[in-house]
């Protein structure tokens, strides 16, 4: 496990926990009408899953468009 994966896992967890706390303490609801909280939940869940599975669709799209990876291990061929 490297720092990049841990950061994604932690960030995704924080986002999902903040949604849970907003629901419990502020009465925020994902089911009452149209809400942007679904987008927040989507971002949090994707951060969490990309940290666990090492797969991120946006990363694949950006690499295909020619954006250089910020990870030295990937640039040097040492990454998986």
C-alpha cells in the first residue's frame, strides 16, 4: 500500500462519513427530491474504490489523452 492509495481511501472515507454525519445531525437526505448530495456520494465512493482496487476511469481517460502521470513509479515502468 502506497501513500497515493491511502490518500484516496482516506479522502473517500471522509467524504462518505461527512454525508452520514450530515444526515444524522442535520437531517440532510439523499432521497427527498433532487439533491447534489448524490454527486458527493459518487465522488466519495469512487475515491474509496480507486484506492482499494487501483483502478480509476478518469485516470485512464487522462492517460489516453496524453496527460503525464504524476506517479514516478508509473513513468519509469516500476508501477503496476
